[in-house]
């Protein structure tokens, strides 16, 4: 008798079983803890900003002490912080080729704050020392016009988010 009842409603029972299985799978796969991820991102960003401030102060002190030429011979000790030194709008020193800049300062760079440049989003701060302008920055997120297996629009490793996000 029970077997006859199951035969009669087997499609209904199968549909419920598949629906429950799908719901469990869906909630396991798509449940991301956005709040803790964003809090971790904020903490990492604040830490990077502190590093940037410290490194900018060190470079500014070196320039004040007329040690600008020592920077040419010495490799950078903070490779994840980008430094650009200008004098009268001419680029004199840089420790990276990551920023899309030309030999002379352009409208968008150097500047303070959040910058959307040709290859990504950067956070930057500047300091004027006499006729020198020192700009320190770090990458927040790559933003390429095209993506492939070598170029992907992801956040920097230090600020990694486990989900896709955009900066507006």
C-alpha cells in the first residue's frame, strides 16, 4: 500500500528532494561573510596608509637633508610603496614602472587621495619640500581595459577581497 502511494507521488517527492538539495548547496556556495571581509579590507587599507605616511616622511626628510642623489644608487626598501620625486614638474626619481605617468607631471598624477589611472586605482599622498614634490602611492585594485589570463581586475594582494567588487 505504501509502495503504491510512493509510486503515485514519486515525482512530487523527487521534486522536493531536489529543491531541498539545491537550496542547501546554494546557501553553502553563496554565503560570503561580507561584513568581516570589508572590516578586514578596512584594517589592511589603514595599515597600508600608515606605511605610506611613514615612507613619505622618510623620503621627505632625505630630500630636506639634500640626499636626493643617494636615492638613485640605493634600491627601495619598500617595494610595495611607489615613490615619484618631481622637481619643477619634471620627474627625477621613481622606484616603479607601475603607474602610467609620462616624464612630466600630468593632470591626474601626482595628486592626493584616491586616483583612477590607466591601469588601476591608487591611493596617493604628496608632500612639497622646496621645489621638490614627493608622491607616495600604493595600488588598491587593477583596472585594465581588457582582461586575459595574465591581466585581471583584482584587488592588490595586501587588500584582497574574497568576492568581486568595483570602485565607483
